[in-house]
């Protein structure tokens, strides 16, 4: 199982310091302007362009696409060349994509709220559906994502939710609420873990208190801080990477987890996952095309190729993340206990995390203050 989601979510130097601020500082145009020029841009793209005269460079998390993808793309699309640059976190990708000058990146894999911020700064090429016929393979729900309804500037690659992953044989009562983590019973004391990644550290308390995962209200964030500080003495640790192993060993009995890495297919069949009754999030990782790309036809062809069921199903089969591609998921054999069986309608019950601009710094500060205090 890949560690992709956990390594890429950890705060980097940017630490989501106001995503829209970060990109707008690079002189990008507004999202309104970007959308307004979409029709004009469409006229400049050639559906039958000679791709042998174009090259491709993508930036993506390590292990998130097949290692042989460049050669397969060259063979299938006949592009001159394809290179892959890796980023460990969304913040690292943002630094690369928003630096002065041409990054050379044609297609970037970033999470939904980061795609939203890039678009707000006018750094993304609108998606041209006529160049991506395989968009028809997506679930209808995949066009209703709040950060980009209609997939105007991004194409979803993987999606999922967050919940409580637990040892069914070690808990005295199966968890149903975020409060089971926030106010753990005595038998779970010092046997629970929480994630430190900003928006996800706050998520359990936000939902338990009845707040939006996208709140920017100071008084609500203060209540979240109060709840997390009260919880802290009862934690085993904060853990974004090895909580699954802690569950397997019995060191932990309940953990906050992204669904894709809750090891529910463990051979002992004693690890379960639940979305608490107060609700949760809907996270999405996307593919976007940079406006600076000089290979836009090839970039669209690449996304179309990835949306082929034979290709897109690789992500579900190899990194255990659901893909928003109906035709691809129909090809996947879902192992017993696997969370790959969660339906799109269930996922859409989660609240999409969106870019908060300057207010993102409030969550950076919250995470720092919570994890730093002893």
C-alpha cells in the first residue's frame, strides 16, 4: 500500500499560507477573467494537432501513477517525449507551479482546493471537453464538486473521505461519533491517534461541534482549539503515516484516518472504518493543465488517456483509492472489506474542502499551536 496520501499532505514551508495569496503574488489573472477567455482559448486548440511535435512534463506524487506511464504515453499518443517530476506535498507543487517564469509543467496533480487557488490566480487552462471524450466515463457526481462544478478547470483523479479506523476486537463499543476520538472512554485512553495535517487535524472537532470544514470564523476555530487541547492528554500520538501499523500491533485501538489507508483488508479482518454520524469531508485529487503549457493538445490527450478505464483503474488497484470513473471502477475487483466499495452518492454526503485564501493561515496556526503545546 502506498504512503502517497500521507507524505503529500504533511505541511511544508508554505503550509497552505493563504493559497490564493500565494498564487496571486505571482501576477496571475482572476478566475473570472480566466473563465471569460475560455471560449477564445478553445479556438486556439487543434483537436487533430500533430502530437509528435509536442512534449509533456507532469508533476505528481511518487507512486500515484504507473512507473511505465511515460513510455506508454509515448507509444499511444506518439508525443516526442514525456517527463515526470515528483512532489511530496501539495505545498511543494504549489511552490513549483507559482514560481516566476515558466515551470515547464504541462499537467499537475494537486488536490481540489489547490486547483481552485491556481485557477483563482489565472494560472490554469480551461478544460476543453471536446479534446477529452473520456470525460464521459466519469460518474455524474464527479461533475458536482463544490470547488469546481462542471470540471471547468480540473479533472478529478481520485477521491475519498475521512473517518475513524478502529480495531473491532479491541474496542468495548464501536465508535459512531467524532466525540469517541475527542472525548475517548477510559479503555481507549492513550490508545488513539490524530492527524496533524492542518485541515484534517481540525476536521473531527469541526464536525462534532456542528461547524463547516471550511469555516473561517475566529470564534468557531477557537472552540475547535479548545476541544483539541482538551483531547491532547488522552492521545497516544499525532500520526499521519503509521497509524495503520499501530492498529495492527494493538498499540492503538482508534485512529483518525483517510479511507484509502485504513487497512480494512488486513488478513485478520479485525480493522474497520466508519464515517461518524456528524459527517465528514470529501477530498479529491485532480489533474489540471497549466496556462503556461506550450503543449496543451498533448496535455488534454494525456488526461483523456488516463481516463481510459484500463488506465484509470490502476489507481484503485494499486494505491487503494477510489477513482471517480464509473467505467474504470466497474473493472476493479473489490477485495472483501475494502473501502473501494463506497458509492459516489455516499462520498458526496461529505463536505468538500475548498480554498480559504488568507483564512488558510488560521488552520496553519491552529495546527502549530496544538501540536507544539505540551
